[in-house]
């Protein structure tokens, strides 16, 4: 590849390839430099250190999730939007478990834009329930916790019993939607 072709985006692309193949532990500066065909010091013109590279990778993963969830929710509202959001988020984790494992879940400057987009998408999905301000924040936290918890347990093989995971996830979606209806502002139905 050579130093001239390197950029932060190219380095993140290479890092994601390593993560996809070898898991989170495969992400090292020397491994990325090797994939780029350069010496590790050549990376420092584009990323300061491994911590910054991890933050850039996390921002890319969050952007991918926001894009996938945004496409799934587009044109939907209420129950249909929540179901689409939860289904798309889980589908991303199932397709990219190693990428999801490197996602930094605490707010970071590099991922602020993607995080804000995902928050906007989730807020829009909850609009039909009449939730605003702190009620919407609480509901979004619960929604995120439900999707994240199930997806991580599934990706890590945490469900050992033979029952169908899709049926379990459908039940989780149903439970979240029922909870949203129970918490909805008076006079709202949550349906399109």
C-alpha cells in the first residue's frame, strides 16, 4: 500500500479487517502497519496511538449501526419503528460480532456525531408514544440496554438452552413495546 496511500479512513478500514478476522485482540498498531505494508511509525502521521485508533474504529462501527438502523426505521413509526430498530441493531451485531465487541459504549468525541444520529433515530421511533424530554431519555436507555444485552449474550454464546433465539428476541421486542405502551403519554397509542 505504501505511506502515500495511508489516511485515517484507510487505517480504520485495515483495522476493521483485522478485527473481523481475528477479533478485538487482533487490533494492534503493528498488525495494522503490517496489513498496510509499512513500518508502525508510518501510522503516527494519521493516528496518535492505539487509543485514538480504537476511538476511530468505534466511531465507524457506531456510524454503521446508525446507518443500518436509520434505513430500517425510515418511514415507520410507533411499534413498527421500534421493531425495525431492534431487529436492525441485532442484525448488525450478528453480522459483525467482533466489530461490535470493540465498540466503546461511553460517549467519545470521535463518535459524537454518530451517537447523536442514533439518538435522533431512537427519539423519532418513540415519538408516537408521546415521550419527550426525560421520559424519552429513560425509554431510549431501556431500549438500548435490551438490544445490547441480548445481542452481546447471543454473540458470546451466552444462551445455551435449545429454545429458538429468534422466538426469544421476538418476545423481548414484544415486552419492550408493551412497556412503551404502559409508559406512553396519555392519549397516544404507539401505532402508525
